[in-house]
């Protein structure tokens, strides 16, 4: 009985270590993604901040103006997302990690759909700009910015989903599968995989 309990303890310790390593990798992926989004936002602040003050064309000025506003939101998402990924210690169970993984994938997929909406709204604004009278430059510039920012975010969210989904498919299946306890006859059966 002691041997069985020792094997069970060693195997479950190994399974918990695997979940912790998976969560660590999951968090590293999120750190990298949020650094990418934050870097993109900061570069937009720099380029469009300068562009706003240097350009003379009103629609181009509005394009840069919207880029700066849009990337205020991007930076507002990237910083807390990065800090959360850095802080997350790695103490999820297999089921909690699976739920977190699914939630993250779902968020990126929903965002991908929203990004299509941003691009469509930008296209509509640009197409309708000539009908807006004294707001033509605003609609043209904001519309172009929405298409540009929506395009970037579409690619970003799709790549982020793909990275997380690949990580899940590649590394998650073996978690917690080292130990199986199941009913057998008048008692229980125990299977321990020793890697």
C-alpha cells in the first residue's frame, strides 16, 4: 500500500508541475503579445504624434489624430495585460488552466470579429466622406485610420489566437494524464504512467 501511495504522490506531483510549466508558458505567450501590442501603440504615438503636427492636409491630420486616440486604448489594454501575465504565479489546476485557455482563445476570436467591424466602419466613413460637407476631412481621415488600425488588430488577434491554440494542441493533452483512478470490480483501479 505504501508503494502505491508513493507512486500516486510522485505522479500527481509531476502532473502539478506540468500544469505549472504549461501556465508559465501560457503567461510568457501573453507577455510577448502584450509587449507587441504596447510597442505598436508607442510607435503609433511617436509617428502619428509627429505626423499630426507636421502635415498640412486636413484629412491626413485627422488620420494621425485617430491613430493616437486608438492607440491610447491599445496601450491601456497592453499594460494591464502584460502585468497580469507577469504576476500570474502558476497555481491553476488542470481544469482551471483549460478554462483559462478557452477563455483567452475566445477573447481573441471575438476581437477578430470586432476588428472586421472596425475596418467596415472605416470603409463606410471613407466612402461617405464626400457627402459630409465640412466634415469630409474628418470622415476621410478617421475612416482611413479605422481601416488601418482594424487591419493591424485583425492580424494581431488572429496570430494571438493561433499561437495560443497551437500551444494548447501541442502541450495540453498530456497534462494530468499520468495518473488515472477508476472504478474496478468491488474497488478502485489505479494507473500510473512513468515517463
